[in-house]
């Protein structure tokens, strides 16, 4: 799966966002080590702590289907600007993505930027 296709899938997933509080629609798409693809969007809740980001939705779908090795994830939003994973998502992803796994963020005007998970989360908490 190429990066451009994942960007397209992430934008498609963002359309399903449930974001009545922030009005900030986020979508994510990932590819696993075996080439499987999963998408997800953010799902907000009146109890803000129960809100789940698009990145974790996407990863949870993969893990719940038995895919525990994420190779690459793309994150997009309706802001059309680079949207980075929050700290909780970075730590969550470190459970299922190696430090050299790729995180791609997209801006409609500026294209994509790529980072390794290790660049975005140096010294992750791991057991």
C-alpha cells in the first residue's frame, strides 16, 4: 500500500468523525507488517476523557483483528494542516509499532511529512 493511497483512505475515514464538541474531524489509515489496511476516525464523548483519537481507533481495529505490527500510519484532519498524534496516541502506538515505524502527516497545500515513531516519541515507556 503506497502512502498516497493511505492519505486518501484517511481523508475518507475522517468523514465519519463524531466530533460535536471540537468540530475537528481527524482520520487515520495504517498498514500492518503483512500489508493489511485499517482506517479510523476520532470519536468524541461528552465525558472528554472517554474521547478516542483517530489514531487509536485505527490501531484498535487492527489489533482487534489480530494485526499487532503496524508498519506505517497516516494522519489527516479537516483543518487541511499537518495534524500530529497526541502524546497518548504516541505512547499507545509504541506498543504496536517499532521505533522505525513511519508516521505520515498531511497538509493539503504542503504535502506530507514523515517521521519515525522514535523521532516523535524518544525514550518511549516500554516493558
